[in-house]
């Protein structure tokens, strides 16, 4: 995703900004993240687990982290969509010393993934 945005994403910047201006799309993205939080929390909260359909939790809570399932891609795109809307490009804290380890992990994602 980062490579795509760096190489050809500037061509699509107006279209991405137009999508981010759509409040219904932002609300849908936020609702999806809340839904994902509910699903993940249901594995820790028994009362919440009883309200969830059994098949839904089984499908979405797989432990196979290397699997690029559609819901994982949707989750990543949703987080990217909301993050790029909320955090301005020239936000000063992105250059702060405290965020440098997180930024370095993002730059070196393959090594971080391989390290486990």
C-alpha cells in the first residue's frame, strides 16, 4: 500500500480526498472498525461471545496471521483510509523523536514481519 501510494498514489489523490470527504463512507469505515473490535473482544468477554453467531467468530478469528484473508485487507484499507483522513500530511509530530521507532517499523515492515 505504501509503495503504491509513493509511486502512483499522487495521481489518485483528488479521488482519495473526495472519498474521504464523504461522511457516509467515513461512518461506514468507523462502523466496520467497531464491528471488528466487537468480534475480537468476544473472544475475551463471555457475555459478548454469547451474542455473536458462532460461525462468524470462527471465520474471523483465525490464528493464521500469514493468511491474507479479505477481511484482513479490508481492515488494513479501513485503517489507512481513516488515518490519512485524520492525520494531516504536515503534522509536526510525525517528525518527533518519540514516533521514530514506529515509523522505522513501517519502513522496515518485511524485516519486522520476518522477525515475528
